């Protein structure tokens, strides 16, 4: 059976979009994790293949922390992943020279249905949730990635703010900065309803992402909140 599944586009740096070592290539990178627990998955098999005339093809396995990275010529790619008998296929991934495209792979352990995804599907920006092992009922977590709204490449150095729960000036506020792969994370937040936003500055100007409001965060829960900023229009 083929089912649709959201790619969690899921954990601090100078204010720039991080670049791979060679300006002639781009980087496709991400994490493999379990959908329910959020635990990283090591040794997942990955195969990336160019779409169209490019003959580029690469294979790898994820690290013990679930990570992977491919340095690739610019182009459009598909990514096939396999673990514990579950195949996941992600199509239409754009890789641009000097930039990083983040694609996380989410397996449903024990439910090995085949998954086919389109990286350009707006649903890939949907909020996702999982329940980390060992997180207390009185604690919660908010995490995600910052990407450019047009190119979908990772944005490092964006200031991310989480406000809530509560209202007015007394509402607790936390801030952090996205790392060189666009990831951010707030640990040990109080369960409740939050507003999460991102700010990215270029040359004294800035772009505030339209805030994602009314984000419900339950106890012992991690909520993955992707955020988009308009870096390309600056």
C-alpha cells in the first residue's frame, strides 16, 4: 500500500545561508528518524539519483546519529531510502550550487508501508509531532528548520522566537538562532499554546516570517514547526 506522509522538515551561526565547500556543487542533507519517538535511525540505506539528462547517482547509509549528506551538481534529484523493509521515495528535490537543501526522512517503524512524497508539495511544511523517549509529562519541545520560501534551501543565522503560553507582556519568550543547516530547537518548554516566528537580517534589512500561531504543544511531546523566510527577495 502507498501512503502519504509528511517529511518533517526537523535538530547557532553567522547570518548567512550556509554553503558546501565547493561553490560548483550543492548539498542534499538531512536526518532519518522514527515517526513516533523521533529517535535517529542509523544505517538506513539511501540512494540519490538525478532527474533528466544528468547521470549523477550516489548511495550512502545514515550515520549513528541518523544524519546524511551528499555533495551534488546543481539539478533536480530523487531520494530513495530503505530501513526495516520500508521504502520511502522523495521526488523533485532541487539542489543549487553553494546551498544546502534539507530533506529529513521519517520512517514508521513497525508499519512498513511504502511512502512516496513530492518535495514541492505544500504539505511538506505542515506541523508534525512525535513523543521523545524520556521527556517528562510536564516538559515539551519545539523544533524545526528555517528555509527560503522560494528555493527551499536552508537558512542559517535566522533568529527564532517562541512566545507562550499566556498572553501579553508576561508571556514567556524564548529565542535561539538557526544553525548552518537551518535547524533550531527549544528544549524543556512548558506545555501550552505558542506563537513561533523567524527573523532573518541582510544588510540592515530584515524579513519576518508570517507568524505561526495557535501551536498547541502537549506534555511529553515534541512539535516540529517548519518556518519560511523570503531570503531570495532581499
